[in-house]
């Protein structure tokens, strides 16, 4: 079983950034740390994919009830938990207001904060990622862990077989809006409409999207979820289906 959680930090100019961490529940090995300006399901999934690509698929994943991880307290399913379950990973959550369930990753955050306090704050997200990479190496390979009888997490962790997971859902959980045209994006996340090319980015590579024209705006959907809106003007012709 793995645990996943996010932590809030500050750059040198006091602006906020977030990190997502995954650890192995048994060995405390930190499998991945990724940073971004906000804590999102996309960041969580990217970190999960990074860990699985390096160490294999866990049997289960444990998280708190943060909205980037699960919508269960709001009565719906968020994209991250749908992707986790489609990958065949069991997904469980702590009880509300009971952070002790995720105590191992919370303890990592305490060690992380203490380590970061001994270093100059990063000026950019790139520097922040580099700093987190250094912390992860220290945490896994250099710092003895009391709960592991003085061993490091790297001494105890046994990786599985690496596996590459898809960047997005294999299929959307719901339908595109009525009347939408369907387009398949290329490996870089681009699609064409009326002989014009539009880019969604690599995170939306090789998927089928729905396209709806609204006067000067072009709305792009994945299932019923709005991915992007492009301003195309009123002179762009409307293609046939």
C-alpha cells in the first residue's frame, strides 16, 4: 500500500507552491515528489504515474479526503480517483478529521519542513523541484528512521515491475455535450478544426474530445468536462461533421 498527500510551501518571493508526495506504507520509502503552483488532481495523477513508472503498481492507495483526491464526501467521483481505480489500484481514504490514518506521509511532511528550513527557499518552481529531489534522496538513502530500527527506507523497500499508466482516463465516464463534433488529438495533444490546429498539451495526448462552436468561442470537452475554450473569431468556417 502507498500513501499520498500534498504539502504547502513558499518560494523566495513568498508566493505559494505545493508538493505531492507518495510513500510506501511498509518501508516509508518516498516514491515521488512533484511540485506545482496549486494542488490538483492532475498533479496527484502525474506523481502517481511517475511512481508507478519507476516502481510498479501498488495494491492499494491511501489518501485523506482532499477534493483533488476524492469527491466521496460531496457525493461524486473526481477524475483522480477514477484514474486510480481504472489502473486497478484499490483506493481507500481516512475518516474525516482523522489525519492519524495517513500518519506516515504526515510524518514525512514534518521531516520535509525541518529539512527545507535549513536551506534557502527556491526562487522558481524549477528550483523547488530540484530541492525536493535532493530532499527525497536524503530521506530515502541517508536519514536513519527510528521506526525502521535505524535503517533507511531504501534499505527496506523492494520495488515492483515498472508500468506506464495512461495520462488520462482510457474513456471518459460520461458523454460529450449534444451536438459536439469529435476529434482525436495527436501524441502532442493537438487537434484540427476548420483546417486550423489547436493545442491542448501532452496531458491530453491521443484522446477523443468533443468540440462545440459558440460564435467566436470554441469549447473543447472530454466527456462532459470542459477542458479549454479557444477564441476563434466569427470568420472561421464551421466544418461539416
